[in-house]
C-alpha cells in the first residue's frame, strides 16, 4: 500500500515532505556524524535545531516578545494541572467554559486545586454549540478563564475569541493551533499537545505571558513549574529532542506554504467542502450549529448506522483511513489538520457521494 | 562525514541497525499506509507495536508478573516528584543515598514532600566511592529507600544491590538499565529516562510493584499518579508513540545480541579496556575507587588540562566525538552505553595511547 489519506484525530498525518526529509536525515543530520536522536541537547548542532524551531514558531504565530515559548512533555493532560498550579497565585477560583470532553477533563483536574466556576456549559445540548459571549457568567476575580477553542471529539470550534477583561485567558489549542492566524497578545497562556498540528506525540508547546511565570507554590514539582522551564529555555532536563526537531520541520513547512493565512484559506475550503456535502444530503448529518463547526474535526453520522462498516471498508479501499468516530459520539470523524492535502478531502467527498448514491 | 563513535552521556548513540530500520520504515510502517508517528495510539497497528515492546522488555529484563511496566513522559526529573507522591502513603519520611549529582537532585525534589533521611553521603570525598552496605544509616520505618545505581556525571556505579529489608527499594537506573542482568524482584520501583540505553529522549520507563500502586493522595495530578497510567496501560493520554516504537526496536536488538548476559560481557570488557589504560598511565587519571567504577560512564582527566583542546580535536579527527567532560567535573567523559560498539572503545584506546606518546 502507498501512503494513505489518514483522518486520525491524533497522532495524525504529517506533511509527506516533512516525513521524507526526516527519513533522509535519519542516519546522519547534515554532516554531524549522527542522527538528531543521538545528539546531546547541550551540543551546538542540537541547540541550532532547537533555536531555529522556536524562532520559526515565533515568526509563524507572530508571538510577542513578552511571551515565553516552552517545549515540554506530558501533553495537555499535564497542563490541566500545571495551569492552576502556576496561575492561581493563592486565589481560590478560576472560570472554565465547558464545551466538550476536553473541557470536562480540564475542569475535573482543576477541581483538585481550586473552586471551578463553570461560566458556560453546553453539555445539556450534547455539546453541539459554542456559548455566546453575552451568556458567559464570568467572575471578575477569577485567577484566569480557561476554554477549549476547538473540541476534537465534538467537532465544535469557537468562532470568536472570548473577552475576559483583565482576567488572563487560557486556551487548550491542541487541535486548532497553527490552523489559522491568531492574536497571541489576547491570551495569558496557550498550550497544545503536538500530535495534531505540530509534530509527533510527546511534545507539548506552552506559550505563556512572562508576568504569569514565577508564582507556583513551593510544593509544586519542579517539572510542573513554568518558571523551571522558562529559566532553562526548556532544557532543565533532557527535552524530547527528536519531537522538537520534527516540530521544527513542520514550522518550516508552514512557512513554505505561505504561513497561517495560507493555511487558514485551505483549511476553511477543506472543511467547507465536507459540511456542504453533509448539509445537502439527508444521508449524512452533523449535529453542530453552523457557527460552531470545527475546521479541524468533522464528525458525521450515516442515516443508517448499520452501514458504518461498509462505509469504513469502502473508504479504506480508496486509501481513506482512520475515519471511525470517537466511541462517545459514534459514526465517523474526519480530522483534517494542516497536513491533510485538499486532494484527500476531495477524494473523501467523492467517495461519500458515491456511497450515498449506492446506499441512500 | 560518516557516522561517528559518539560518546555522549545522553541523548546517546543508538545501534546503527536500529536507526537504519527506523529509516527504512519511516515513510510507511509495514503496509500500514503511514509512518509510526502518524498512527493513532488506539489503532491496532500501533497497539501491536506497543504491546510487543513491553513484552520484549519483560522478557529481556525477566520482569515478574506482579510488576507493571509504564511508558511515561517527563524523564527521571518527573520521577523525583512522582516517587514520593506515590510511595509515601502518609508516612513522613524516606531514606536516600547521596552518591552524586543525580542523587542530590532527587533528594532536593523529595524534600518538597517529606523528611529525607540521607542514609549515606559520599559528597565529602567528591562522590568518588560507593558507600558500603554496613555504613548505611537506614530507617526501618522509611516509606522507601532511594538510590542511584549509576551516577552518570561522576562515573560511580554500585557493585552491590543495597539490602533494605521490608522497605521498598527505589532505583534511578537511567544510565545503567539494560547494561547487565538484574533481579527486578528485589526492587519496589525502577525508573529510567530512555535517552541512554533505551531509545530517544522523551520516554521514561517505570517498573513498579503492583502493591505500591494506588496510594497517591487526592491532590496528586492525574498525570503524576502511577495508578492513572497503570489502569490505562500507559494510554491515559497520548503516549510518546514514536519513542516507544524506537525503544521496541532497541529491545529487539538486545535480544538479537543475546540478551543482558551478552550485553554485560561486552560492557565489562569495554569498560575494562579504558580503565586498564587509565590505570597503567601517569598521563590519564580517574578518581573513582576501583570497586565503584561505572561500566557506562568513564570520566578521566589529562595530566595537563591545557591539552584538553588538542585531545578533543585530535579525537574528533578520528571520528571520536562528544568526549568533553561534564562542566562540574571537567576533563573528559566517555559514555559507553550498549550501543557503543567495542570497536569504538578500541579506537578510543588506540588514540589515547598515541596522544600520550606524543604529549606525555
């Protein structure tokens, strides 16, 4: 089999050009006499790789100079604890928006450390909408406001940036980072697991405003303190060096594609093609309100769930794989991150039309 | 330049056969249509990779069935906090042996959580010896006894397994795991960062006796609880999938070499050649007492430190790289983990003799 169109929600497809370059550099990086995996993280070759990756990410996202960029381990699940540990500053509470499975997990973890004020909750409607700004029950004394701009499982994405006034805004951007331009200065903390739009699993990017660093209580594990990592340029201990390198290749690739404006244009078009087909059909359905639909994760169901198996095997025959929906939602889910070529979406749309004609 | 003999202390050299196989499988693993990096960790292809890696590690180390093997993130530095968090069980204190820089770091982190009884301390002698069993000031009520069997920076390795009675023995084996056979049943917890003898940085192996799991207090971050990961077979959240795969290739390679008995034989011989040269010379010196010398990390100094630069550049010309010693020790350090071929050590010994003849 050749390389497929892989609609996995994460770990997810990477650009073929990036994989090809990693393959070519695997036995020996440039003239270093070794693989990137074998380099000391303190050596000048690896330092140049790490610094270039950060510089490229700063350029691509236009990250202001008063923000630190940290290359960490542990995934968003570790950030669920690190955010309250570092940001509470003795305050008793924080605001959270509950818009899906990942918000719920962040809230559950935060409750170990503080009073959580759920400022909006769309669970009653099955997480099929984004709450309106006017409906948010925000607390002006909250240590921060946490939300999940894109819910990977529900396929729900905010079409606006919540206004939190002086309260730092914290965002789990695991499944939307780098998919479109963003005003970083509006955020206190942005974090993202790498395995969707950044690179291989095992790397977590944290972008944190400098004034929010240095306030973790004494009993915080050193590895869970933003200050530890900020002071050491993410090299307090050995970082996930190879994943950091791969992320750097992805950042270079994004620059070559024209940056985030270009990514956004393609991403909007890719998602639009899928939603258009779904909305024009009685055979396929997506439950999310139109203004809250994700560009990155498109869940959909077939009119008859008994056809799910035939859909998946038919798709696989055409090289369209990992389309099965999350067990909590059922049906299908097409995750169409930056690395999914538009031809992959076109091929999926074509297959969906043909499948409907045959079975609808 | 071709591939070098890389004496880095970590991230370190990997077997060339392993890198070559990873390169070959990079664009597409078997007939999966994608790279291992792009696979969902819940899919059957990746599950087969993960399960085989664990099975091979269990076989190679003869891990008893009442031990869980966890594939985590965060390095030994995270274990420095996780060990007390999970093992204290309300007890006020734990015993630690202080035999080098890594012991010191483990002790500093543990002090956030409990009273640390330093049961042995070789710092006064510059960390150049292992403390004798009879000299250990152990506390029968300690929650556990923590030690570092091999100190990567000082090049000091225990030549015996400390006897702790009913108190669980906890070992940071980052730089000695898989270098020789081991009786796992004598330990409560064994942990190791991957980047020396296991695989790429970003993976941490924790081998933990089942009765020690499930006792972390409520305010422990979910990601810092052994129970979280044990219950989920290390897939509570997305694991570092590619590093786990690479570790699996290394475990296979160890089996092909004849397992840990064969590794030990070669490792002892490699280290022996270096120490023999150093001891037979007035030009080179190693400060560690003979019974405490590491098989994995061989620090040495030149009689005249002004020659260090010429030594390093002469070595590099022969493809012998990353020999500069740790800044806290100075001089040189040859880290000779499993993946360093015996020819690499032979070439180094030959160069050292020639350099001494010319400059001694």
